[in-house]
């Protein structure tokens, strides 16, 4: 059984580091080069109040999370995805070019999958099975 635990430990650590790289690369590319085009394509209602750069980082990330949830769960009517779909009902994600979608998907998918990999990694380490 110890052999399988060590494989799971290596796999979860590799997945975690890969997700961290994807998160940082996608986020940097998005925020440095594509954020203006993404905001113009999605037209989030919050951006009618003030420009994206004037919002605090937490609200900027919440706007990007709305874009991600609307892309990944376009028919959802519950919880955060449902709220994102209400805010972005005017956006047809099929018409948005792929070069604007992939940084958002990489940013948030890297974050969520990385968190799961980190939980598995810590569970293996804290259980003491990785000896």
C-alpha cells in the first residue's frame, strides 16, 4: 500500500505545481494583455459603474469568476453560476473568440483544480502515510 501512497503523493504534488504555473501564466497574460478585450466582449454590468482598474482586486477577480462561471455553466440557475448567468445573460459565449476564453479558463480552472490537488497533498502528508 505504501507504494500507491508515494505515487499519489508525487502525482498530487505535480498536479498542484502544474496548476500553480497555469494559474500564474494565464492570470498574468490575461491581466497584462487581454483584460480590455475580455471586458469589452463580456460587458459585465459592474463595468458600467466604473472602469475595471478602479475596482479593488477582490472585485476584479469576482468579475473574472463571473466570466468563468458563465462560460462553464451557461444553463445553471443556482448558486454563483446562476447569479453569473443572470448578470451576463446578454453574452453568448459561443461567439466569444477562443483567445479571450483560454486565459479565464486557465486562471480559474488552475485555481480550483490546484486547490483540490493541494487538499489531497496535505491529506497524504498529514495522515503520515507518506513515510
